[in-house]
């Protein structure tokens, strides 16, 4: 798509938004219903497109993508009228008599830029929240998941006119053309490097942004943890989607006293969950460039499990590395693949301090049998979100916002947080006309000064 075609889409959406059609809550509800029906009708096609792009099974695609979007749709459908309602707040005595209220209002024309690792969910969940908030939306799926992007484009063309919801497919040229446009809000999910560029380009128009980025999310295991359960859950979360998950445990930070036992249990769990020939049960790395980058991060001398790879299918075995240090190459960047380094600590205080020295991660996990330890780590460490005695599942709810912190992003979405992300709250005072206090008008008098100090103390 050319820059001129993209500009025309944005212009048509702005014209359509100004008609006020999207402001009506019933209009938004009907749009959500059309989208939900379309997703259900295309469930098999969605799973097949994701399989072709990333090698995911139909079960995993529904669990981590299609089902998640439908869940967000149900939640938003149930609560939208309440979210969109004006909210009264207390009026100061100095403004008597008046009603003060907050009115949620859509930003206008919104851009949603999504990544390739969960190409359906990370395109459609922000779209759900943006539609519910009353915006028009341009969706830009990743070029690295082309079949899913093409399917999303076909589905949304059936659901909505282009002046309301449009899809722009393509690669870097289309991304550049989109970021040259004046959007009212930009929602980006992807890498920190691209996130910085998105923010820089948005600043040219003073466009607000939500950035959902990544980072090296630590998984702490202390000596009181249930090691068998920890190993089971860590293996699930780390190797889901071949480790290509923004909130996957990036590295294991383990109490030195239980490290060897945990490592053995991790090996047992890889065998239990992936079998004797794990590549048969794995998806694939998204492209050869990413595949080669991951292979360079592996130190064969420190690999205690896995390490095998197949270039023809772009697959890498579930891999565990032991004896890793923070100075090692595997700790120098977000892994985003099926490689799990194990590092050790001697005290929880040491672990928390070391984590705080590093850029704030998108997620943090701690496995422990101690409530005090969990409270200490979750209080002392800065991170976007996380779990105690599990991994990943904190993002699988519409009742809590999901988002990053510091280097891992800004802003949050899901449920009410998602509605708020795509809404501007207008603060309004409705002043009544039957009374007009004279104290704010010139000439000021002593009695007015006394009243002013009473009202504003």
C-alpha cells in the first residue's frame, strides 16, 4: 500500500469519526458483536493461519490467541455501558452549587501496530478495546506473520467499512508511511528498539502512545519453593510458542542451595511435556535471522539439556544452560526463544538488588513457600506485572491491566484499563445558574478573604 493510499484511509477515518457515529454506545456494542461472530465463524481458519506462520497447534492457538480475544470481547460487551457512563465526583464547596463529572471520550483515529509472535491476539485485543472506547482504528499486523495478517484483513473487511476499521498489511515501508500520519493515539506492541522509534515519530504530532515492549523477565526460585510444581510451570511458560512470548521467563534466578535439584526437575519436565523427540512437539522460530541469533546465544559448554536445532524447519530444542553469569552473551539481550539460563544467588536480598540494577522487566515471577519472601520481592523490584508460584497467567484476565514499566513499556490495557487507554477523560463542571457567589469577583473585600480561606484550606 502506498503512502498516498494510507493517508487517504486516515483522512476518511477522521471524516467518519467527526460524524459522531462511533460515540453511540449501542453502535459500539453492535460492532463488538459483529467482530465476535466473525471470529467464531473463522476459528478453524485462524488456527490454520497461525499454524502456517508459527507452527502452533490448534489447541495452543485457541488457548493463547483466539480464546483470549473472545474472552476480552465478552468482558467488554458485559461492562461497556458502565465504562462509558459519565462518572460524578465530589464538587468543592467553593464551587457551590454545581455538579462535577468525568466524561470518557474517544481519542479519534487510532493506530494499532502488532507483532508477529501472537499475531491474532495482539492485533485484535487492542482493537476490541479501541472499538469499545468509540474510536476508528487502523490495524497494522506484522509482516512476519503474513497468513494471519492477510486473514485479519479479510475478516475485518467483512465486519466493518474501511472508514471505521481498516487493515494495512506490508512491511517497513508501510510502517514508515503510517508513522508519518497524524493519529490521535498509537498503540504499539513489539521490541524496545522499534518502540523508541514509534515514540519519537509520535512526538512530532504530540500523539499519546501505549508501548507494550519486552525485556529480560526474571523467574526467582527460593529454597522454600515447591520445586516439582515450579519446574512444571516454568517449562510450560518458558517454552510456550518456542519461548517467543514477551512475558516468558527469560532467565531462572535460583537459590544456590536448591539449584541442582531444580535443574534435574526441569529436565524431567521437558521430557514429560515434549517427549523424547521434542522438535516433533515444538513450533518454529519465526525466521532464519532470529534462528541464527538464538544459536549464537548458546554456549555449548554450559548447555545441560537440549541445544539441538534444525535449520530446515527453523526449530530449536528446549534448551537449559547452567553456570551462567550476568556477563554472558545470553544475558545481554532478551532471549525470545527456547533457551533457559540458570543463575544463582545466596540471599533473596542479593537477588532483588541485582534485578533492580537492571532495566525494568515486563514481568517478574517468584516461586516460594514464604509469603514474606513474595511480599519482599514484589515490593522491592520494579516490573510490569507477574505471578507468585506461576508464570505468564497474569495477562490472561480482563480484570487487571497488562502493561510494562520503564524500559518494558508504558500504559496498560485489558478490560477497564483497555477502555481507559483508548479514552480521554473530560473533566466537566456543570455550574447552576440560580446562585452566583460574589466573592470571586472584583472588588475583593475582607469578608470575601475570610470566606476564601475557609473554602480553600
